[in-house]
């Protein structure tokens, strides 16, 4: 009889792991635990989002596992607490796999060093108003929303994102075409995502939409209504153009009226310009407008 | 990448947190952006940033792939800004983090004079960014407001943990690590400086603010 195929995912080599526990603290999804039966760090496959914080973030020593276990046992027997650096894997036990579909979607939305294929942009794959001085994505009289799910430290499955997407589509909003979530829609006019990714969990994902400024309050109230039904956190960002004198007099008062106390913002100071020779890549577009 | 927008805290808590970043727009001006981004980072070093980073390789403090066991007792905690500049090999987002308004203002003013043609953004309190623009005589082009966290917020940890972990907007600094560092500092097992470096190494684009993190940790000792 053939052995079942090993699941392709980030793994911890049990021959190397010394159960020091450092990795259990650094996992943003709390998906790593010390299995008391095998006495090794173990990954909860379905909770792991393939963010690679363990593999990329922990410094790696390459100590002999047998030696480290012996030292740890001796120290424990003597009731001596050995307190190594907390951001180190002493035996370099993490072994990433070449992920396949649909699990690879987890990494695309969770490991910020991997550029999204759909946009070529690292992080969450969106430029939002950060390049608005060049892209002209959000014009005067428009508002661009970034609706982010799962961050910080909670995570989200696409099934939940789809709930918001279908509600927004029903309201007739425009999804940003050059956005990783939009690229996973099989039917943009209805906000329907690919069936085979719905159960995949990711660190976070951003849905981007654009509406006329008059619809700002309506969209926010819609998001409030839908987010109550989701089992995750939502971070809303609202981007808009400033007046020629640099003031923003339209959206902030709407947000204040809705009860938001605005503390922080990202301000594009307008120093960007389009390169002299036009480049070939397509400009940003919206669909389902 | 809204990795600096949704930092947790009120406007006052961002008084030592100014992230200035440069980004090229895909297909519009990214083709020849690399030397300009490198120039952006080089100029930033003249204004005493507390961190410097880029989206592909990380910040000024990075994990080691070949760490020596001796490092447990003698760890290098010095940020290596030159490594960030030298390692930039792709037109990605480049960021400089400052712990005071004057440095951020002066840097923005200088960047305007350099006329790199890249999109430049300031991520901080709304007033803080306005002052930077005012000082450099630049009218703001666009603004992206953070409306904070909503939904199942009962899943989120306490204020201090949130303030630390959200400084890596990509979520690479886990709540558990932030909580552990607060505990270790309170118990005297590590200094705030040491705890800050552990967290900084997990931030994969170098926007983590070690100065603000240190202040938050020190305030936690005082029970604030």
C-alpha cells in the first residue's frame, strides 16, 4: 500500500526541532504549538497562512539537535533556566515547500515579500492613493476605499471576504481591477470569488472600491452592516483628493459626522510624475462601475 | 500595502512616529526608479532615521541565516542602513522612519528639492503630515484616512500589544511576541533596547519604529 502523500506546506523537521518554543510566540496566527506527545513544535496546517514569519523572521543557528536536547535536559534536571535569544531557531528546523494551488494563495496574501502576480506589487498588492499623483486613480469628487480583512493577527478566509464583496457588488460599487482580490473573482459584477479558494485562510486581504463622494456614508454604513456578520476584524481606509491648496474639506467632515475621530493618515504630497517615455503596462482601471 | 496606515494609537502617540516613503507606480514610472529609490534612502541617512527599509529585503535590523551561538551573549543591535541601500535591487517601496517632526520636515523639504519624480507619502498623525507639508511649502495631493479597526474587535489584544504589533502593518510582529517582550522587559529579563531589536527583525519592510516601541515598552514598566 502506498503511503499517503505528504501535504505540501511549511513544515518543521521533527528530526531537527528541539521544542525550545521560540517559534510558538512568533507565529502571527498562533498556529504553532509544542505537541506534548511527540515533544516537537507542530504546525496547525489549517490555521497556518504561509506568511513565512517563522522561516524568514527567526534567525537561524545550525546547532546539532542531539547536543541541544542534551543541554536542555541537563539544565532542566538542574532546575536551571537557560534563556536563549527569543528570535532564534537553534537548529534551523523550518523547511518551506514549493506550494501548489490553492494553498499558494495563502502565501501570496500573507508573505509581504512575495509580489502579487496580478499587480506585481509586494505587500498586499495595492497602490491605493500612494501613487495617486501619478496614477490618477482617485479623482476630485471620488472616494477610494480600502477594506482590509484579518489584520492585525486574526486572519480571514476568502469565504468571509466574499460576503462583503457580494454585498458591495449588489450596491453597484466599482471594484479596483488591479487588485489581488478582484483578480480572484470569477464574476466581478456579483463579487463572486473562485470556489476553490473560499476556505483558504490568509493573514489579510484588501478589497478596493471607488465611489462618488456622495456615496461615502452609504458605503460605510453598508460595511458596518456586513462586518457584524464576519468572524474577523476589518480595517477601513478612505482615500480622497485634496483641493489645490492642499486642504481636504469634503470627506473628513462626513467621517466626523459618522463618529470617526481621525488620528492617522497617509498623505501623498504630490511629488510624483509619469515617466517621460510611456511604459507599456496597462493603466489602473475599475470594473463593475 | 497599507502597512503604515493602521498603526494603533491616538494622534499624540504618533508624535515620535513619522514614516516617509517613496514608491513608483507600476507601469507609469517604475522603469528607471531604482537609482531614484536608492537616492531617497541615501538622503534619508543624513537626517538620522531610526529605521530604513524596502519591501523586498527588510529593514536596518535583519535576522541572520547563519547565527553564531556566541551571539546569544553578544548580539549586534546596531541598525545597518548601508545594507538596506546596498541590498535594494528592485523598484519597491522604500521607507525612512523618523522619531521627531523636525527631522521628518527637513527630509521632506530636501526630497522636494531633489525632484526624484517618485510618489512621496508621509504616514503619521494628520496634523503631523500637514505640518511637514506646510514647512516644505507643498500642498497635499491626496490623503488616505485610517478609520481604525472594526468588526470582531474582541479578538484583538490590549492597547500596548496593539501599539507594538501594528507597527509592522504586514502583521509579521505577532501579538504573542509583543506581549512576551512587554513581560520580559517588566521582569527585567531584557532591556527595552534589546526587546525592540527582536521585534524589529520580524518587520519585513523596515517600517517598524524602534524609538516609539522603546517608549511604549518603557511606559509599560511605569504602568502607564
